[in-house]
C-alpha cells in the first residue's frame, strides 16, 4: 500500500480462469506479468491488520493471535481480522479497539474456512445460500481443477467461494431448442446468465430420445443462433468448450446496455474479444440490443421493441 502522499507504482490484480481468448504470449506483449505472492512476515502481517481495521489498533493479545494463526497468509489475515472485529470480542474506543469481553478458548477461528463460516453464521440467509451452492457445486458442476487457485493454504477458501459462485449464475436455466429431426436439427441456444461452470458441465451431458443420443458438444456444434450469455461479460462464454464448438453459427444477439454497464462499473460488457470471436463464426451477424448494426443484413428486422432474424 502507498504511504501518505505517495502514488501507487504497481497495479495488482487477481486472474481466474475466465473467457480466455488472449493467449499467454499476447498477454505478455500487453504487459501482463504473473507474480507469486509469498507469505507475509510478522511485521507486514501486523501492518495488514492495521489496514483492515482502518488504522485502529487491536489489543496486543488479539493482534498476536491473528498473526500466529494466519501464518502470513494475506487472505486469512484479512478475513480473520474482519471476523474478530464483527464478533463483538472487541469494541471501538476512540482511536483503537479495546476488549469488550473475555476471550473464550475457541473465540478466534483457527482456519480460513472457520473464519469465513463464523462470519456466515451471523448472516443466516448467506449461510443458507452457501450450503445450497455447495450442493449444486457437488452435483451439477463438472470438475473444478481448472478453477482452483494454486496453493494449499487456499484449499478451504476455494471450496466455499466456488459454492457461492455456483449458486449465483452457474445454476441459470439454459434452453437449447432443436428445430427439425431429433439429433440432426438446427439448435437455438439461449444461455441466460450461464457462466463457466455451466459450459464445462455440458461437455459430459447426454440425452437420449426415441433411440437418438445427443450430447452437449453436439448441440453446440449444431447451434445456428446464440443468445449470448450474461450480456457478453468476460466469464459467461467459454472459448474451447463454447464459441469454438459452434461450427454452424449463423447469428448471435447480445442483450446489453454498455453505457449502463459502465455507469455501474460492471467491466467490459460486452467483451470486445468475445465479439471478435463470434464475428469469426458469424460475420456481420453479431447484433447488440444497444446499437444499430453498421451494415444491417437483409434477413434482420429491428424496431424499438424487438429484433427479428430470419435464418
């Protein structure tokens, strides 16, 4: 963190497995460099605690326990400090925190997972969401290895974070409407707000109707129309198990309001790289609901209420 009056010199960001159209080589050309953050020494751990508390010192006994139990892990330090502050063990006393009551032997969690769960315990609805999310993660989302943050110390946090993530958008209802002979007809794909967990799970999905077996990759291959998922965001359409499998794509529509997305700081909606990838599959037929196409194809009708595409 920069000191008073000093501007930050390094921009640090977290990268997860999302829509990855830019290869490692191009990422390096753009100046993106990966660095591994090691455990913090005791002094920096104490400084991070002070940052989380807004500069208000915790009682030394509490601060020492946080430093000892977190073992220099930044995420654990942050979460455990927040847990302690929210638990009622300490109370604000002017420019510092003072003991509000005696510390029970197990009052301060000993693991990151316990710390997160302790915070969730004080938010009953959130805990229920996490538990339901864990159920969906275990039963509906195939494989999480590619989404795991490297490092043993994040194991328990990853499980909980993925459970919450799964319950938000990875449980969206997706419609693949087949038009024509079963197993051979064209497919209209409406992906709702599906994110990467959905797309990966489709790779092992199968269905048999009247002796005709269909698979997820087969439906993607026969997709001629794609209602782009989650407003064309960075983590709602896969590359290898998504766009690249849509060999028959003829048109795609992105329901989006870019100006509103920027106003709410939602990032790049729609993602330029995603638009470019779709354009390669369906040249001139990637439409946005917030823009009039530069060159409107003859099979596209647009008014202020709807888009009509004849395929």
